[in-house]
C-alpha cells in the first residue's frame, strides 16, 4: 500500500522512539514533567510567544483557543472551508457556545486566504440584536484550500482590521511548519500577527500524537484550565513531548522534501486524462486533484474512484465528489511515489 491519505499516518522513526523511551517524566497536571516543560518552552520561543501548552490534538488546541478567548454567545469570524468549522465536530458551538460568521476569500488561486477588506465587510457593529464579534480565525496552511500559504502582508493587513474592531486573532497552524518552509517566513513572523496559534506535531513532523498552543501567558493559563475541564490533562506526558522535541530538531527542515515530492506528484497526476487541475497550484505537501469530466463518466465520482484506487494499493482521500487529495509525508520516498501514476494509469486503461 502507498498511503497518501494524510501526513498523520506516519510511524515514529527509530530516533524518535529512542527519545521517547529515554524521556525524563513527571506529572504534567502537577506541572512537574520536565520534558513537557521543555517542549512548551521550546514552542513558545520558536513562535515568539510568552507561553505554550501541550495538547493531545490540534482539534483540542483550536477549541482551547476559542474557549480561552470568547464567551458563550460570541461570534467567531472564519473562512467557510476552515478546519475549525468543517472538521472539528461543531465544538465551537456545542462546547464554547459561539456562532460562526463566514468571510469569503476573493482569490480563486488561493482558496482559504481572505483579504482585510473581506473581513471588514462582515464584522457587524455591536448591537443588542447581534452576537458579539470576538474572534477571527485564519488557517495557515489552509487544508481545504489545497495547502496554500498566507503572505506576511496578508496576515498583517487582516490583523490591522481585527485590531480596528477589537477582535482577537487565532491561527490554526496545523501545518504552520510547512507554511514557514514553503514561504521562507520565520515561525516568529508568521505567529506575530495572531494572539494565539496552534501547531500540530503529528502531521508533517511525524509525531504519534500532540499539538501545541502558543500565546500570551494569561490566555495560555486559561487554556490550561479548560484543557483540564475537557479531560486533556495528561500525567507522564513527557514520553509524548519527547517525540515533539525530537521532531522539531530533526524533521522540520526536511519538510521541503515533502513539498518537492508533492509538486512532482502533481505534475505526474496532471498528465493523466482522469484529472483536470493546475499542478503549479501546489505550494506545500497537499495535492488536490480535480477529476476530469471523462473520469466522472467512467468512475462516477471521487468517492468511487477512492475505493478503486484502494484496490490497486493507492490510498488517498476524496475531499469532495469531484476531488481527490494526495498528501506526501515522512514515510514516503521517491520510489513509492513513482509507483502511484503507473498504477492509476493501468486502472484507467
């Protein structure tokens, strides 16, 4: 099987397993796990923030950012394809008691990236009839946008409008590591325009579990309390934090390999007549391959084609009825990727 479903499917490397096995641990709920403390201090420093919090997942990190910066009845402004809205089980509503208002991107080439003017047009003035706008969230890289990145100018202009309206800003940076490598913008600069930022350790960096939430000290302390409330307080969590420390030291720079392989795969897939997309749109490690009309006629839809590809040993994800997602990651080398298009081509013959 060639597994291109996600960069979450990776196995811990031998070096990572050794780091986990030898980790010094304590009780993280009691704030005495030295390895968790080291990871949190490392993350805060990397992103230029006062504090950080280790969490079991990116979904929890995003929810904690919401809980720590909003009140029930408040309004969150986000892009309609955002992970927080689309993939996180409605936690913003069910647990934080917030509503959502959408801001739409204007650039078809950069789905998920919206302009400062677009944000300005959807922020409602404070009125007793409306929920209180409290938090704006962005996503970098943007998953359903195809792994696209934000420029620093775009981030700063959105931050400026958020400040005009008194909004806090949270960045869902599940793949912020990829954004930094692809854009050449430092993690500190990318994080500088957000009050809080979540970064996933179990995606591109290859950890078995975990994310970090960074921000100012007061907000992170509120998030720590909410983490306990949600059952996310872990005990000897240093065995997991050690994987994060190892990944930051050893797997960050190599993300460029994933980006290069994704672009190479995109060019190969685009040459097949069952796909109709621009391979040059691929910026990071996510390849969103839109099906051609002939593919829809032959296979029905992307969900059916996903099943057919599984039968020939290629695992991917149907993002919609018309699009398949292929994700490059730590466990895939050039030899494996070079097998993908021949297998798909054989299926279509």
